[in-house]
C-alpha cells in the first residue's frame, strides 16, 4: 500500500486541482490531502471563497482522495509523513525545491502545474460578470 500526501487550499475546485490529485493518486494506492485551514490561509496571505469545511466536503467528493486532514502550519509536514506513513509527497512544480528538506522522510515529487487555470483567475472572471 503506497501512500501519497499532498497539501493545498483547493479553493473553487477546478480541473487543475483534479489533474494534480489524479496524477498524485496514480503514483500509489492511498491519497491524503492536507487541506489548508482558513487560519493557515491567512498566514499564506490567501483568502479562500469557500471556508474549510466546504472545501473539505468538495475534496472528499473527489474519487482520487482517500483522506482529508487539516493543514494548520508550514511545519507539520514531517510529522504528517511519519504519522500517516506517507511514501511520497506530491506538489505542483510551482513549489519545486521548497519541500526537498523532506527527502529524508519520503520521496518528493513535483508535478507540472496545469496551465491556464487557477482559483484566482476564476474568481476574478466571476466578479466581472
Ligand atoms: N495546481 C496545479 N495546477 C493549477 C493550480 C494548482 O497543479 N493550475 C496544484 C498546486 O501546484 C498545488 C495544488 O494544486 O500542488 C493545490 O493548489 P493550491 O490550492 O493553490 O495550493 P497552495 O496555495 O499552493 O498551497 O503547504 C503547501 C501549501 O498549502 C500549498
């Protein structure tokens, strides 16, 4: 049982997110998503449209996701990897290099981001309608 972990805000879920989750799941058998809490989003200078509990429901509705846990800070990844016995951490390549420090605990894989889609782009489009 190969266990994959990934992290993110996943606001206004779109096909770029799904494409990441799909490819992450394809690397193993079980996908854990560390979903940024509303409080952690504030630390990331992100304001999500949907609050944590709604973003969690949407991710749990995704066929590739097996478990959603809260992401409350930058530092928890190492303990999550140990606690959930993750074999691989997967992130989009906008994060390339940022999580290499975790290489002692699991494999670190960065996947190409899906071009031309983002929550911010969707939100700005909708505000112009
Ligand atoms: N992503 C992608 N393609 C896009 C948009 C996002 O592959 N067009 C990926 C990102 O690279 C990330 C994941 O989808 O791996 C979630 O993206 P965000 O919700 O924007 O997450 P982010 O704010 O980058 O938070 O500790 C890590 C952070 O919580 C990551």
